[in-house]
């Protein structure tokens, strides 16, 4: 039961409530990655997905970076396979 001290005398002031989402960083990860639980706290895998999802295919420099990343990933995989079969 509210007492006289709990009830304000005048109209309530206009207060902008702060939500917890206001303090959280924006989630730039694709929906599939978020569904798997990958976020910026995931580590190196999350960082690579975050970098790839931030690329814009309309920018030539982003396309070049995507090609370089693709060559690095395929090259490291090919070297690992070559190392397994060579020895």
C-alpha cells in the first residue's frame, strides 16, 4: 500500500529510460553466425567471420581483401595436405 511519501505531488517528469541494449555493442555478424552462437567474444573464428561480414562487395579494396583471404585459407589448407602426403 503506497504511503503519502511514495506518491509524487505533480505530474511525472519525462524520463528517457535506458535499456541494456544501449550499452551493448552492435552485432554485425550474419544471422547464421548468431544462431550458432558466434559473437565478438568467440575468439579467432568469430573475428574472421566478423571481418568477412564487414566487407562490402561494391568496394574494390574489399574485393581484393576477400581474394587475398581466400588465397590464404586455400593455400594453408593445400600446404597442410601436401605436408601430410609428402612425408
